[in-house]
């Protein structure tokens, strides 16, 4: 007998991807339920060849649901995750609402799978920010070889990281440029079509943005609190996939060739690094893919023990939906949860 899974935010960018990944990977679910706001109640969501009727979150009873993949933003998660968790349903949350809570594991299965067992404290597991997920997948195998001291990263983040309205905004502004219509700015602070914006999430007191702070705080929690990290996060006019230019300083020397060899063997990583025209990966090519791609691996001659990397991954998959489904698989494969209806039958 399989599990009963609910996807909250099933009409959104990440939720839709969660449904397709659950189906693609043959997750052992007997039943999958699509949930969104009241606005979407009764609309349809695809789950492989099946069509699911979307249900409203505020009418839904989670008492017979095993896992809730939550992808409806921080405010909804803050209110609903504890209520859902209290009904014995494990919440795997995509928002930033629980990531920094010491009683909630923040998990990237390739990096810190063992920490997942801490989920029992609150019945909630957090999924990291999209830009952090792909970064730590690539850094972890290098950190295992030589401790990382410091990371400097500049991100090139696609608009899908800001939700479905952001995708529409890039599309409509691009169209408006071509037909000479006025440009409407709603979701972003400045025009995004044919532009780049060095501002993601709110500004903090020190001048960094919250997105930049998240990358630092989450890398410490997932990988190693000793790592120093500073980020500049930039929104670019790309629909899907985030790219990152990363400079890493290690305690011990590590050559570009050795890093390439390590990353070739590392879980979740794919190295595409030929020193020729097109011998690297761009965001467009990774959309719809599961791997974290690493290109442009070079030694940095300006610091001791430095390497430079170009890291690209699909933010809706490894950055969100795939990572959440992998966490659910971890719970199942390690037998950390059992289907509720199986337990109910055994008790009969
Ligand atoms: N996009 C990424 O790369 C990425 C990466 C990591 C984490 N995340 C996080 O994942 C979450 C979802 O992101 P997204 O890009 O999928 O956003 P999105 O495309 O805007 O979708 C939002 C989803 O949340 C639902 N929702 C909104 N208010 C709700 C409510 N009151 N009750 C129930 N459902 C509600 C929406 O349902 P309706 O259609 O009914 O409004 C929709 O299904 C966010 O927390 C985001 O920070 C996103």
C-alpha cells in the first residue's frame, strides 16, 4: 500500500512541477491530491495522464494524508504548516517560513540527508532557496576534499523564481518592446525585459538583500557554519533556470583538474567543461533537467587555493520541486514514515 500525498500550491510554477516529478519518478503514492486557494477550487491540474480536480486549502482535512508538499508562499505556510503537521501529516515546505528554525531540518538530500531525522520535532522539513540548493550540491563534494573557507557568488536568477506572475511580466514586457506598447512594471521594481535587476527580496539593514542573506544563512545550516559566504543576487530576463558565478577559497590547494574529477563523480552533478565555443552550459539548456551543471572550472590566480565555477540548474526542479520530492523519497526509503492507512488496517 502506498502513501497519500497532498500538493499545496498545485496551480503554481513549483506545485505543477511537483505533480509531474512525483509521477515521473513513480513515487509510491496511492493517492495524490492537488490543493490551492479558493480561487482555483474546481479547476484542473495534470498528474501524468490523470487530471486532478483542485481542492481549496481551507476546506481540506489532512488527517489521512501522509505527506504535504507545501508550495504556496511564506504567509500560507506560517499559518497552515503547523496545523497540517498537528494532524500527523509531514510537511515539506518550499517557502522561507521554517528554514531558519533550529527545530526544522533544512535538507538537500545530496548534502545533509542524515539531518532529515530531526523532522519529528515539528513534523516540518524545509526546502532551501533555489539559489542555495544548486550551490551546495556543487560545493559539498569539494568541501569533503578540502574545507571551504570563503565563497563569493553572483547569481543570474530567472523570473520563474518569482512565481507565475513574474513569468507573465517578462513575456508581456518583451512583447510590448517589440510592438512599441507602454511597458507595465508590476511584479519587479524595474523593467525586466532586456534588463537585469540587482535586487531580489527585501533590503536588510546592512544593504544586502534578503535573498543574499538567505544564501549565506542556508549554506551555513546545510553545509557548514564555518563557511563565510557573500552573494550578489541578480534577476535576469530568462524564464527558467538560475546560473551562478562562484569563487571559492579552500584551506588546502585543489587543482581545477581534481575538482573536475570530483564533481564528475558527485551525486546530482554534471560537468560540462570544454575549453571551446559552446563547451559550457547555459540556463536555457538546463530547463526541465534534474542535474546541477558545472562549467568553467578554473583556478583563481588572485587568491590562495581558489577555484572559479559556473553553476547552472533548473530552479523549479532542483531549486524547489525535485528537492522536495527527493526529501519525501528519503522519508520513505529510510522508513521514517509509514502510510497511515496501512497503520489503521494493522490496528483493526
Ligand atoms: N519558483 C522557484 O524557483 C522557487 C524555488 C524555491 C522555493 N519557491 C517557493 O515556493 C513557493 C511557491 O512558488 P511558485 O513559484 O510556485 O509561486 P506561484 O507560481 O505564484 O504559485 C503560488 C501557489 O500558491 C497558491 N496559493 C496562494 N495563496 C494561497 C492560499 N491562501 N491558500 C492556498 N494556496 C495558495 C496558489 O494558488 P492559486 O493559483 O489558487 O492562487 C498557487 O498554486 C513560494 O513560497 C516560493 O518562495 C519557489
